C-alpha cells in the first residue's frame, strides 16, 4: 500500500500497489510532492494524487493548508483531505471529504507539551466524537509533518520508481495573432507616421525533427504599412512567410510549465518583393483555458520592396493573443481539477478574472517632462487611468509576479498654438513584481510592487516602468494607492517621455466577493 510511504499524505481509498507498478513523481522546489501518478506493469495509469500548499498568516498565527486530492484513471475524483499545520510544523487537524466535497470525518490533534503527549480525536460528519487515543508526542524537526522529499528520490515500496517528467507541449497546435509597432527602421524608411503592424502565426508543434531537435513548421502572415523617408509614399501590403519555430526548453523550478519561449526563422513573399524574418516570443498559457498571451518581437529584412535590387527592413515589438488547438496535455490540467469541477475551462478563467482581480482607478500629474517633448508642448494636465492586477501569477524566488493590464491617457499641448497637441491613450500589459517578502516594511497591509509594462501609444510601441505602494484595508475590500510611472514613447526618430506621480483608489475583488459569500 502506498500509505506505507506516508499515512497522512495518502488515503486508503486509493493506495493499491503491486509488484512491477511504477510511480511518476514531480516535486515542488522545496522537495515536497506536487503530483504522483501510479502506473501498472503495462504502463496504464491506475490512479493519481495532486497536492496543493497554501500559507496563511496573521499577527498571531501562521497556518499552512496541505490539500491532497486523489483521482481514478478516468480523472474522476474519489476524495480529498486537508491537513492544517500550525506554523508549518505542528499538525492540528485533518478534514476528510468525499467526491462531492462533503465532510465525512475530522481528526484533531491536541498536543500537551507539559505531559509530553498528543491526543488524537476522531469526529464523524456530524461532529460527534467516535474515537479518542493518546499518542506519544512527536516534536517537529526539519522533516516532521512537512513531507519534504528530495526532488529525485522517494521511499521505495515494492517496485515503485520515479520516472522523469516528459511534458513537452501545451497542445499540438498553437495559433497566435499579434499587434505592435515598428521600433527600428532602416534609413530609407520613416518613423514620422507610425502605423501598427498585424501578424498571424499558425503552426503544429513538433511536426519536424532535424538532428534530434523538435521543430514546428508553420505559416506567418504580416500586414504592414510604413512611410518612406522624405516622401508621402508608403510601402504596404501583406507578407506570407513560411516559418520554422524552435521552442526553448526552459526547465526551472520557479518557472511554470505553461510559460513558453520560442524563436522563429522565416521567409516568403511581400507585396512587391520578398523577405526574411527572425522572431522571438515569450508567452503565458492561461490554463485551464485554451487562451495564450505574450510579447512578440520580429525583425524583417525586405528585398526589392522599394525597387529592383534594394534592401530595407524594420524591427517590431507587439502583444500576442492566441489559442491552443487539440488536446491539452492532461498532466498540465490536473492541478486545476479541483477548481474546474467539470466546468468549462474558459468560463472558469473568466470567472477567476472577474472575481479575483484588483481594479484601481488612477489619477496622476507629470512631475518631469523630457526636454524633447517640452520644446513643442509646454502645457499639460492631469491624467486618469485604470490598473487591473489579475490573479494569474507565478513566483520567481521570493518575488510573486502577477499579470497586469493598464490603460492610461496623456495630454500635452503647445501654449503658442492650442490646436497642436501630443495626446492619446496607452494600452499596456505587463507584470507586477511584489517585493513584500524582500521588503517587509509596512507589513502585509502595505503592498510594495514594481510594475513593468509595454504596449501601444498613439505614436507607436512604448514602455512603462514604475512602483506602487498599495494600502489594503483589513475589513474592507478597498485599496488606497500611491504610485509613480516613467513612460517612454516614440516621437519622430527617437524616444521621449515623462514621469508622473499620483494616487489611486480601487477594489480587491477577491476580498469583496469573499465577504459577500461569507455573509
């Protein structure tokens, strides 16, 4: 029985092991298991476990919850139990639940240091005590009740072994559309009148192998419109390229498996000539949905586009939105099984976005304006915007990063000629880097973050860098924010920008809907 490995982490409901069976184990960074799949001697998965670890703390107590969920081979839930660990050391309670998430049994552990004993009390579903037993006390040490296993080892039970994780692709096919602006121009092209560039890339993953490298051969379409220098003429059209993609194999403990980075090399026809492209992308698959979001960069060399025997080119940066087609690797979806409960993945993702995000309305005023911008526009006014910190996150060491979407308007005007303005709305996407674990000053109520974002301005593709101090009220779902941003925006042939400081007021939707649910 697999419960011989750990009687608390596993359940007798699914614990059978026979000679020749194998276990594929994946661990978290600290060595604790995140998932275990049990296969019979023929390689057929018999059942599997998934584990989730959550830490909660206040000024008095720190409590860790370990959730163990177990499924049959057809992914049907058999049951789960939750272990409550005080200060990450002392086991306090275990709640056992059935497949319908109904409580069936509770086990409580009362520790008495002065008597050097632990009393284990078992309650049924109604809370009636059915058993009480005195046990010798087990003092926490480096491994007690933490289930810390070395990443590549497990206690051998009969012929149970560890196999290497073989996850390679999210799904067989990825389709991506991207939108951006040129940032780099060859001298014969002009940045004075920027126009957005659109692209579509579609490729089956791993459909070619060259020297043991899995490559994805697909098609890329590019729509472009770029002005020529010192003229009113544009080159524009749609390019059709054959593209080869190579996915970087990034296997780091801190990097989620649904982050994908890739390089692409392509070539094909443009409207009047032909071109060669080199592209790169970094994206995040919004599991358990099929959606994909990322950043897309492309450099393109255009031959004969401006005339016979001419060479030109440009480099673009943009935002990508795509979708996965075909069956998504089931091992990647299993951690979300408890949240989905057989619901539609896209609906579950939209619900998570709508009920767990933080939305902050922002008001700011420029405190510094670059001289290039100030020469032509010497009058400005306050800006308003909105920042949405989504629940989609990943951890990089002690830093938690959340996907953030920001919309910010800006306005600069010449005091000489009122009709000459530099204004527009910036649509940005980026990450929130939470520094609370590195900078504990202010406690948990005062959130310290750095924001890095990129996106579309009226004159092209730009960036935004800044910091936030967000105060979270204890009993109310409100957020009060002090923030600063530096904006870099393309203007004619070079970049310009400004720095702003402001305040914000927002809602913590997770706390709001949590309080409504508890009421």
